[in-house]
C-alpha cells in the first residue's frame, strides 16, 4: 500500500512480487499531452518512480498490450507509471485530458481455467468506441486483429 493514500499501491522492496510483460502495438513519440486544454497530472504522478533520467512523460504516447503474470491490485496502472509511461485517464497514477473520460484500459481477452471442469476458457471483447476515438486523437493505430 501507498503510505499516504489508502487506495493507492506502491512498488517497494518489501512488497509482494508482481510481473507484467508489455508489448508496444503503436507509438506516437511526438504527441504533446500538455497541449490538451484539460491536461492534468494524477495525484501520485510525480511520485511514479521510473528510470533515472527518463524522458519527459508529457510527450509521446503508445498503445501497448500488457500481460500481467500475477494478479496484484492496480498492477498494470502502477507498473506502467513506474517505468515512466502512465496511463491516459488515470486520475491517480497517470494523466487526464479530453482524450477519454476514464482509464484507458481494456481487457481485450481473458483466459482462465473453469473452476469445476478445468476446461480452458477464453473471452474476447471488442474495443469500445470511446477508446477507438482516443486512439485516433492520440495518433495511434490498431493492429489488424484489434
């Protein structure tokens, strides 16, 4: 848990292990987030960590696929913010603006074993229109398999 925010989490040497694999789908390194009239940093944006000497997090955007290998609270949001790539629409760890009115997270596919039969199950959901509109505004494109 984060020491000053009840609902927030933090990355700490004493914390539980968590792994998230990330794959870049599309990137627009020149997009200036601060040019949005409604740009705002999330409450913990300045405490996000990130690599020493990382670039200004208000320039450049990317569409990524995240594959969480563990199931920790806020895992994707916190990991992305920690490496200097906060989520769009995240009022806690990321940045907000007029691109999308919610966290830019979408569970495209979930795969799990049925709790009784053990049968492998897979559920796929298309992107919502607001997410597609945000990608367009940010100059990002989807791969062919959406």
